[in-house]
């Protein structure tokens, strides 16, 4: 039997495992600047704020921020009271709180449900020297009593910047730059994903993804409908219209209500958005395990968003771009509200920050840009804390032509060129687009470009004429990916600022048609050669999976539903290409054959066409699509 040596107890109390873990957490924590400032303000002696509300999706760092708040409060002499919203006795814990200089931290506050308002009322009764930090995925606007609501401040937490995210990995012991780069690319600034990635930087992504899903969704995902999850993951966000189109046998309103109750889903304007990392993991697994199903769903989503974009839904262009696999195209256009940034109008108090940001791009740019920032179509991209980081101004060609000095210095030669080249049909002039020099986040450009499309005043533009200021190499690459060409004769200097002009004409299908065509090509649903008779048959049977899957253009190695979806994509792209010069005929064909439930009578009624005019157009369209002149032939319905 061995000998056990008992060392004398040190005069300094040994650390417990718990204390060591707390110390390690403090040393590893990277406090985002926006949280840092707010915590300092909250804990100040004369703070005008008494309640700090931290919101954001799972894994964004809310609980870590609460622990940092507690550490700072203890250093400043506060007592710390921790309340967990998952605990049935959470409200009672506040009832038992006696007077004193305390910081109350409430985590998982959304789990309190109806009891949250009671907590708000109890907070209002705390001693005036108390401070409160509440963390939740979301909070109702009026959870605090009205008379103390003015003492609250809300902060929606954002993913970490690349610099801060890299610092987190270093603090967790990931020293290899290549390993850190891999984790950063996968984690996207989400603190939870960074921590999980740091624990196993060389582990297969699927293993880390399992841990991430467990943290974000837990057991909620076990009973979740697989079809609804697949659609939501691939789309990223949904509304009742999309659910009805993709899952036509479901009660769309009921499915949306069901989604709204999930902790890993959040409201994003009129839509519901799946947690971005959960969506990415689920979508990638679907593409790996069921590629045919994933491809078919992607094509159906693309068709749905294409139709909404053509109908005037300006946000649909960004959602359509999200379905593109090409990273250069995907990264250049997105929603107007992202995880860490959002588009907004220009406000009078932005001038100082905008001036500094413009001058960081190119000396003298502020004087050139300033006249345009007062335009009602001008938009800025802001960080979650409201700081502008980019600006854009886009408008119809006709409006740009009415610009006066000094703003016309940027647009006059552009308008002259566009008019001379006959680019007036659905043309947009982007007078100015700029991202500040110290901003290196891909999401910013996507939101900025989405804002330009959303407020330019032209639905589904065909032509875009863009001014680039300075020498933004990354901007040039993005424009080339979308098919822009530089107008060499318009390279110029405006008040000392170098300006180049780029033009893209994407055809009669507009930007929506371009993006849909890219998705169709990536999914292997375009480029099929077939005779006109097959195309006409496919149009007639457009909504019949079995009939489409039996056509000679259908893939034989796919299930019928997936094969049919590929045929539909081929039909859409082929019809759009063959009728590109006949917009009236194209519109009539799409209304009659592609829209579900349409009939000859309904299309005649919707287009105010007489029977003779309607069938004359339809006959002409069929001739063009068949590729064979058939004058004198009548359609079966005539």
C-alpha cells in the first residue's frame, strides 16, 4: 500500500475548482465595446440608467455579459443577486431581497413568461441605489412599469467583430493562425460557436455543429416538423406566404404561429428568422444527406422569391441572393437588417461620424458626398449601437437627371452616358456607395446594397449604373461577379476624388431573373436542350410532378418530385430567355401556366384583354417558344 503525504495547509486559501473556473472566465472574456460602455454607465454613482436590458439570439454572449457585470459590480462594492428565469422561485427571490446597494442580474428572462411583468413591478420597488441587468432573447416593450421605463436602456447584442473574435480564440489557447481562421470562418462572430470551436479547433465541423445545435435548440428540435425545419433552414426566414407556397397542404398561419413559439426563432420585421447558425448547420446537413430534396426545395424557394421580387417585394431580391451558392454573389446582397447591422435613413446628428468615415476612404470625399446625403433615398448602414459605417444613394435614372449642382458633379456624366446608350428601361443610378475604411465585415456591403435596391424606386431593376469612389478593390470584385463592366470613358476626378462608373444590363428579367438563373444553373436545372414541343408540354403540365418527371428532359436519377422541380426551373429560365424581347407575351405565359390555379378566363380578366387579343398573344408566344412558325394554327381553347 502506498504512502499518502499530507502537505500542510497553505496560509493562502487554495482556489476551488469553481473559483478557478470563474477566474478563467474573467481572463478569457472579451467585452464588446458597446457592452463595455453601457456597463460603465450603469454602475456609475450618478447613472441616469438603472436597468440595462440585453437581448439577442442564443449564443450571442448574454450570460457572459451578465457575469462580467457581476464582476465589475463586486469590484465597486455592490452586492450581487442572481435570478434565473428558468427557476420557479425567481420572482420569490426578488421578494426576499432586502435593501442595500445591489446589482440584480436576471438571466433567461423570457422564460418567466407572464411573470415577467411582476418582476418589472418588483424591480421598480428596489432601493434607488440598486442596478439591474436583464438578459433575454427578446423582451416586450412595456414589461417595466411606465413610470420607471425611462430609467431603462436596451441593447441588442451583435456578433463579435473579427478582431474581437480572434482575441477570444487566442484567449482560449488556439495559437495556430490557420486553425483560428477555420474557426472564425465557421463561427461568424457568435461567441458560443467560438468557444465550442476553440475546445476542438481541429474537430470535424459536424461534431462541433452537434454541440452548437444542442446549446441553441436543445430538446425543442426533437419534436420539430422536419419539412418545416428544412424549408426554414434553407430560406433563413419565412412568412405565411412562403409557407403556403412551399408546404401547400399545411395551414400556413398555424405553422407560422408554431414557429413563433420556438426559442430558436426570432421576429425580423414581418418575417420569422431561424437562428443563423442553426439554419446553416441544418441546411448543410440536408444538402449532404438528401441532396435531391435540398435542391428541389432550393429551386422552389427561388421561384417563390423571384415571383415576389417581380411583383415588387423589394426585400425578396436579398432573400433570392441568399439561395445562391456562389460566395461573391451571395455576399453582395442580403436583407436590410442583419445580425449586427441594419439600414436606416440619414439623420442630422450623423454628420460628424459620416464626415470622418468618408474622409477615411478618400480625402475630400465628404464635400463630394454631402449634397447627396440629404436626398430622401439616401441610406446608411448602422452598427447595432447606431454608429454609421456605410452609405448609399440610388434612384431612378430620371431623378438622377434632375440633380443640380453641386450634387450633379457625380451624376451628370453618368446620366448623359446612360441616355446616349439607351439604358432608360428600369435603370437605376447609384450616385454614391461607400463603406468606411475601418470596416471589414462582409455583412455591411450586403445590407448597403440591399438598402439601395429597397429604396431606389425601381422594382426589379434591369440596369444599374454605379459610381465607385476611391480605389475599392473589394467593391470591384463584387461588381464583376454580378456582370458589371467599367465605362472606361467615365473614369474621372471630382473635386480631387477619383471616381469610376460601372454598368450592368441584366436583361428583361431584371436582377430577379439574373439571380434565379444563377440558382437554377447551380442546381443543375438549366442548360438542357430540348425541342419546342417538349417545352410546350412542360408548360401545360407545369404543376403535375408525375407528368414533368416523365418528360425526356427530366433527370432519371432523382425522385419524381425533385426531377419535376428541376424541369420547372428549366421551363422558367428557357421561357424567360426565348421571350426576353416580348415582355407582354412573357407576362401572359407566366400568368397562365406558371401561376397556380390560373385559367384562360382569369388571365383575360386580370390583364383586361379581349378574348381575341388574349389568344392572339398566346398563339404568338407558343410559336416563339416552339421555335417554329405556325401562323394560322389555333390553340385548342380557341
